[in-house]
C-alpha cells in the first residue's frame, strides 16, 4: 500500500523574543470581574483575572 502525502511549505515570521518592555508608572484603574474597584497596584494583586484600564488581565 502506498501512502501519498501532499503538503504546503510556507515561510513564517518567528518571534524569537521580546527586547524591551516599557511600563507606565501612572496609577492604573483595577477592578475585579464583579466590578469592585481595588485600590492596589497591579504588582500587589493575588493570582486571578482583573480589569486593568478597561482591558482584561491575568495575574499568574
């Protein structure tokens, strides 16, 4: 029995790493998923999912 394989080879851009990460020292608005505003910095939060400046963020 002969098995045929037909494939497509493509060139992809591969991300090797991240060089610089800039952070903003301004206070961020942090909310729980229930909408409760927290008066903490992002680096002080326990693990979980939060809304930071209007965007979902996962703290691991």
